[in-house]
């Protein structure tokens, strides 16, 4: 019972942060599973399967808040699904160490741009009035999908800064990213399951907490000012970037 409560607590923490920043949750779930003894490829696959439930829960919460840009989300998902499948397939051939260093270094300037970008409160513009360049969205979606499948991080680390770069307010970008991750993580999870990388027995332990946490995270995000959410997201990006670089260089970090 105590062990189950521990996993439930982990699920709440991961789900809350995932919904709050539109990230999926793999950035926490993969190292946690690896620490408790799940082999890294299986940790990535199990994380991808768990993220499906996190994204569904947070998407439902953001749907009720009317913060999801469905057209942008579907355009992202249209190519992210293919990218996630390819990314999961590439784990059988490409060592992730070098990719983590490159990806981590690339995230730092992106985090700086997110930090410097002028915030827009969701009360200043309605979601149906948000205009973005729809022609370039599929390109970002494909790249986010590949990263999701290859590194087990959900794709939100690409989706949110990409959507804000296109001009979408941070609150809507987080919500739309959560919606897109439903499709990305499902595609990645299916491929990982076929590869035998999903430890199904972990799902009943983690999923209930992830669902509850995602609802909590979406409620917290609703009450946070755009500037605070933007700055916090930039900090999370830097932390993730540094972690990826250190792991890629061979350091033992959680």
C-alpha cells in the first residue's frame, strides 16, 4: 500500500508539471523509472505509454478552459505522429548520447528567446482570434515528434517554444501542446510496445496519479500570469538542457 502511494505521488508530481508546461512528463518519468531499475529503452517506452493518459487528462481540462487552438494542434499532430514513430524506430539504431548533447545545447538559446519574448495574457486575445503561420506548423510538428519518440520527452519541449515563436500566447501554446501530445505519445507508445519497450505492469501504478496531477496542473496554469508562466517554462528548458548535456557526456544524473 505504501509503495502504491509512492507511485501515486510520483504520478501527481509528473502530471502536474506536465500539464503546467505542456511537456508530457517524460523529462521526469524517464529518469525516475530508470533510477528504480527499469532499463533505459524500457523507461522511454513506458514513459511514452504513460504520457498518453497525462495528455488526455490535461487536454480535457484545457478544453473546458477553451484554451486549445485545435487547428494548430491538429496540424502539429499530422506530422508529429509520423515523426514520433520514426523517432521510436531510431532508438534501435542511434545512440542517444550524442543527440542529447546536441539537443541540450540547442535548447539553451531557445529558452533565452522564450524568456525575452513579450508575454500576452489570455484575457487580451481570444483563442479563435489567434493567428499563426499554418504553413510552417507541420515542420515543427515533425521535429517534435522525432524528439518525442527518440528521447521519450513528449514533444512539448519543441511545441511550446515553437508556437510562442509563431505568436501564440504562452497559455494557449501550453494547452495546444498538451492536445498535440495525445497523438504524438500514442504513436510513440504503439511503436515502443511493438518493440517490447513498454513495461505494462507499471501503468496501473502511475496512471491514476498522472491523471489527477494533469487536472491540477491545468488549474494552476489558469491562475498564473503569462510572464510568470513564460519565465518558469524558460527555466525548466534550461534545466532539461543541462541535464541532457550532462547525461550525453556520460555523467550520472537523475
